[in-house]
């Protein structure tokens, strides 16, 4: 993977984060919440991590990868 591919993936991750921050969704109880605050679903079970936390982890990883390239 070259530096351009990493940078492109990082910019895509930033776009995903901004998109998540821009929309609202309904949670399991029908309450309107910011989409970034929805909890992830993994293997059919609910976890504590929100979508914002997950994409932030991806961004951090890509930034570190970009620094190393």
C-alpha cells in the first residue's frame, strides 16, 4: 500500500465521520439520535462502542500508517 492509497483511505474515513455527524437515526427505542451515537452491532449483539468511536479508531490507525509511509 502506498502513501496515496493511505491518504485516500484517511480522507474517506474523515468523510464518513462527517456524514455520521450530519444525520439522525432512530435507536432501538424509536428515539431520534445523532447517527454517530448509534452503538455498533456485531454478530447480532449490541456493544458499547458508538459508530463515532469506531470511525475514530480507524482514523487513528490510518494516521499512524500514513506517518510510517
